[in-house]
């Protein structure tokens, strides 16, 4: 893999959403295609009241049949129990051998609330995102509640775990309480990767405080650069190292125009739409846009949502990615095996192992 001193690595990810699909095989084909292009990760969107398969279950199903690609399902925090959420994401990390992430989201709909009975009324979005941040916080505590060497599996004495290396968690949030330790040993990555869409209303501060990867859907690179700078500053205000946050431009892509230029009238860049920025053009033009925006420092990479998943992901992997690789802007193989390694993020040390037993 060719590299250049001082150049920030380019990160690429893609959505593999297939509305109306009710079997895992089509998702597997897209994930394998993305893996062939050495993309960092794929996302699979989900919503509590949406028809179709559960995103986390689908990615758990295809994890053993992929080897390097990161797997990031959307997980709704509004009507789910935080203890179960963290256990399911930790399990995905084990099943995938360290390639799991999760994308917390909220559910403001009254119809979805009526399905669960957990709440009589759904709080406003600001409160739901505050709750999502608390879920992200307690998830990390529970993932850390087992030290890395807590499992001893001593057959002679019948001891499975060293109780001194399990740590108590007693978390009180605004709307829920959680007691630990977790029922799942510490995940291979320590903490699976947290991905937050920072352009969602009220999600900005959650991303700055908790995200490893923030997605930002804006159509102007200068505005994107300003958002990236602001997120890094806010992360530092929360006591984080801003270099531990990756900011990816979130674009929908329509590569149906083949090799022709992007839509005239917007300089070859994406157009703002009600569903977020939309890029329409060819793989070559998309490679130019990615290279220009990344070189300018506007983003650490891109999260791309194909308008036509099968067609556009194939053109991305077979057209855009080779061009970026030829220009020595994107890797040609995975140098590591975990999603954190793909993103250049260190495996975190357990907060309990380093700071005693915080409650």
C-alpha cells in the first residue's frame, strides 16, 4: 500500500440498505462487494417501526461470511433496554472478530411508542438524544466492566471468571437505570465503534461527546470543514482527544450517469435535497470530488449511500475506488483486522482497569 508522509488516511464507508428485502443473502453480496473495495465499513439502517429485518441481526448473520469489512447497524435507543443493546452490539463484535460498530438513533413517533408500552408519551427530540447519549455512556461502562483477562477458564478448580476483574456498574440516567457487570465478556475491540449522524437535530453534542465516527450531511465543503472543526473543538471541551474522532461527509450518490459529468449547474458537487446532499454523476467525477474535499481538510472520509444499491455500489467499488487507489489516496488492502484498525483508532483501555471501580 503506497503512503505519503503527513497525508491523512482517507476513510470510505457505504450504506447497504435494501428496502423490501427479507433475506440476508442480498446484504451479504453487497457487504462482500464493499469488502473487495477495502472500504472501512458498511452501515445498515433500521427504525423501530420499519418493516423488514432487524439490522443488527442481519449483520450478525453475515459477519461469519465476511472477513475484514466493518459492520455498523442502526440501533434505536428510544424503546430498547440499554443493557440488552450493549450486549447485542458486544456479541456482534465477538461474532465478527472485532469488526462491529453501532449507530444509535432515536424514535420520536407516537405510533412506535404505542407498540411498546414503555412510555405513555414520547419526549421531545432533545430529550431523546440526551437519552441516546446516556445509552452510549453506559454501553462503554458495561463493555469495560469485564477486564480483558477476566476469563480464566480454570477446569481444575471450576472457576470460569476472576471475580476481582469484574466491575460493578450502577448507572442512573434521566429515564433508565442499569446495573452491571455485563453478561458478555469485554469485546475484541474493547469498545465497538460508535457512529453518530451529527447532522440530525440535537445529535451534534452526542457525536462530540461519544462518537468515534461522526457523519455530516452538508453539500458545501467549506461548511463541512467548519462543522468538522466545531466537532473537534467540542470533543476537546468534553475532555476527549479530538484526533480520536473521525468526521465523514455523508452523501447520497447516483452513479447512473456512467462516465458523464455531474449535473450541470452545481460545479460537479452534490445538490442539497430533502434527504440530504445528493451527488449525481460518474465514478470519475466522484473520485475527483472525494480527492478534493479530503485534500482540503473538509472531512476525514466519506459515508456514501447509493440511490440504487446494487448498481451504484458496484460502480463505486469498481470505478471510483481504483481511481483513488491509483492516485495513492486510498489503501489497496486492509492493514489490520478490526474496524478500529481500519479507522486508525486505538483499542481503548478499560476505564475500570485504569481508574479503579467508578460508579
